[in-house]
C-alpha cells in the first residue's frame, strides 16, 4: 500500500458509520434510555414521596411536641396549684391545732384554778374545824379550871368571830 491510501478519507464508510451511529443511538434511546429514564423517574417519585412523608411526620412531631409541652405546662401549673393548696391547708390545720391546744391549755388552767380554789376552801374548812376542835378542847380545859359556862360561850363566840373576821380579809 501506498502512503496516500493510508490517510485517505472514504466518504461511503463515513456515511455508513454515521448511519450505524444513528441507528445505534435510536436503539439505545428506545431500549435503554427510556427504561433508565423511567427507573430514575420512579426513584425520584419514591424519594419525593418519602420527603413528603418525612415532612408530614416532622410536622406531626412538631405538633405533638407543642401539645406535649402545653400539657407539661398545664401539669406543672396544676402541681403548683396543688402544692399551694396543700400548703394553705396545712397552715390552716396547724392554726386549728394550735387554737385547739390553746383552748385545751386554758381549760386545763381554769380547771386547775378551780381545783386549787376548792382545795383552798376545803383546807380552810378543815382548819376551821380543827380550830373549833382545838378551841373546844381548850375550853374544856379552861372550864375545868373553874370558868363559868357563860364565860365559856362568850370566849368561844369571840374566838369564832375572830376566825370569821380573819376569813374576810
């Protein structure tokens, strides 16, 4: 072969190659490009659907979070109200118990004073009785020494009068 034939351009061969290329392109487009395009489109649709679902789930989660935060705030407010109410009730109960204790203490003091007064009167009565007994014994001894009965009565009456005057003080 000659060197000029090696570098020559064959127009028919270029046309056939171009025709082969076009036919190959059309076959690839028909059998390969369109199915790949459909697969990519279906994948894109699935991705879009998943993104939409994720957005819905996210908005549901945010809505649920807001509801839960509102419920938590309500629960905290209720807990605060219950705690405040319990504190107020405890304070009232404390005051009631203290008032009852004061009333009971005053009642005990009054009862003790009454008992002390009764004991005092009883002791005074016993002392008067003992004084009368002593004075009676004394008067017996004095009578034995020759005091007249009339003097004896006067002596006892004056003694009793003096005792009665001592009680009034």
